[in-house]
C-alpha cells in the first residue's frame, strides 16, 4: 500500500503538490523541485501535457520521481492516446510501481504549443475511470480477461466547485464517484464560500476525500493573468490590491496561500498545492499555515 493510499484510508489531512515534467531530456530541475517536498506532502502530482503544452511523458517523469523515493500521482489525460495506448500505459504504470492515477479528459490542443496536432479523445475522464476499474478487476475495455494479472491502481479525479452550473458540476462529480474515483483534487479555489457549499451539499454524499486546490499568486500581475486566462476562476480585486500594495509581493502571495490552507483545513479533507516553478516555497507556505511535517 502506498503512503498516499494509506493516508486516505486513515483519513489524514492530505497534502499533495503539483510538478511539471521537463521540456527536454534532463529531469534535474523537476527533481530539485520535487525533492524539496519530501516529508511535507503525501504525494506529488505529475502533469500530463497540461494546457496541451509539450513536456516529458507523465509516466516517465513519475518513474524518475519514484526512483528518488518521491511518491507520484501520475496524471493521465485522454487527449493524446487511444484506447490501446491508454490501457498500455496504465499497465506499464502498475508494473513500474506507480499506482496513484489522476484521470483527466485533457485540455484542448488549440490551447497549447502544438495547435496543429490531432486530438484523440477515445475516452474522457469518467470513461477512463471505468476502464481503470475494469483493469483492476482483471479485464480490459472489451471485457477480455487479462492473462497476466489484474492491476492495482488507485484512481482519482478532478473537480471544480466553482463551475457556474452547480447542478452540472454535481452530476459530473456523482458520475466520477460511481465510476470509481477514490479521491478528488480541485481546480484553483478562490471562492471558499462556494467550496463550503460544495462540501455540504455535494461531497457529503461521498466518503471520499476532497483536496482543495491552493495556488501561489506570485504578484498582482500573476493574479490578473489568472483572471484573464484561467476559465472559471476569479481572483477578487481586494486580493489583487493587497498584492500590489505589498513591499514583497511574493511573500504576500505566500501569506495568502497559507491563509487559504487554513480555510481549507476547516472545510475539506486536504489541499493540493500549486506553485508553478516555485515548488520550493511550498514547505514555507505549509509552515505559515501551521501544517507540520508528515510522519
């Protein structure tokens, strides 16, 4: 049993963080960022072509992290691989000792750096979760028995409590729950009243942990960029002004993130930390939030 799965079963306050695979052949920078998280997070999410931008495969990057004693959550997006490729990668992950999987549909190709690439989308996240459930039972997508042992994957899914359509978000959450999701990581949370509503009216039906997405805003400019380019997220003017007025905007962003971690601790089951290219600051944010190292 992985440490992350054990923490889920023990109902610990869960802490995960996100790292991006390298854009090139050297994993050194990724390893430096991920290594700074040892002892502070239960697992490290490895993105899979996030925003449709070319990077090293999440499976390869997850394997590298595991070899360094860092437990990965391997993100698997449906955009770039067909049914055969997805199932093959899931079998490979299992054989390599990578058991935590976050099932994602994937961002549209036009959003990224290869807009002429062809999307696949044989599946989307709910059907991918169903495929994982089948593989864990020892059968493939076509209901054929796997001759060389069933898989033992621990699947999770994304959720966005801030979607405009609350009923649509609820239906999607319930479908992922029924498909076998064992944990949920949210998108960037800026509206904690909305998160509270989600936890009391939707997530309460499920005995599965919800991790709130906490994003490190590095400056007022960064916050304005998020508002402009990240759908469904609105950073309040008050927060942007607070950053703009600070002598050290990065430090102020860390304080804001720590405050959000404390808010999340009262509302849900964990936090998913996102500090793009400044993952080294996550331990300091957790210290500011009063979150002790993981035993």
